[in-house]
C-alpha cells in the first residue's frame, strides 16, 4: 500500500481503538433525550464512514480518463490539524443526513461500525497509487476537502466522538 494510504490506515486503526475503548465502558443512558447514547455515537460514526467510503468510490470510478498517479509520499496526517477538530468546547450539530438511527442497540451499532471500516479499507485498497489530493468534495462544515483530507477527517471525527462517549461517564 502506498505510504500515504498506509499512514492513514494506521491512523484510522488508532482512532478506532480509541472509540472502542471508550464504548467498552458500561456508561449510563443520558437522561436528556437530545444527548446521544453510546449506540447513537457509534451509529453516527458508521453513517459518516459509509458516506466517506462511497465518496471515495464514486470519485474514483466516475473519473474521466486515467486516474492521476501519486507522486508524493509526504505525510498528510496533519492536513486538518489547523481545525482543532477534537476541541469539544464548541458544539457541532451533525447535519440531518448523518444523524444516527436512534433505535440501534450498542451491539448493532458496533457491528455496523466494524462493517463500515471493512468497506472503507477495501475502497482505500482500490485507490492504491492514485493521487487522492487531486479529487475534492465539499464538506458541509469544513468546506472544500481533498480525498486525503476526507480520510483523515474520519479519524479526527472518531476521536471527537470517543471524547463525547467518555463524557457520558461524567454526566
């Protein structure tokens, strides 16, 4: 696997481990019906990851002509660092299209999350050697992102929700 994709794959594994560790705790269900449960957070992560996987697939398969080849092996992990995305002091409302299905059990949400990761990794393998920085798509909150940034976003997003899940313990 190309160095950039391997680096992102490893980063996503670290972020997923963080989410799973946070979700493993036996946390209370929030008394506020507007706050998400652990299952809601996991389901939301599944929906987002599935969307990013579809975006990657569509951008690669609907491209006219030969796909551009990656020429750089420079790290892309810090490409969104300036956004301070893990800062939980500012609340971010998820757009309607990525709202969780709220009747999932924690186990159902976990199984869905594991399946979405398998799909994303398989799609990333199909992107082997492709210059993903050449493909862009608008994020509803973050603006115009290239496909590397979208993949890094998946990890940052998971870290943010791991923190949100851990906050349930203190609420």
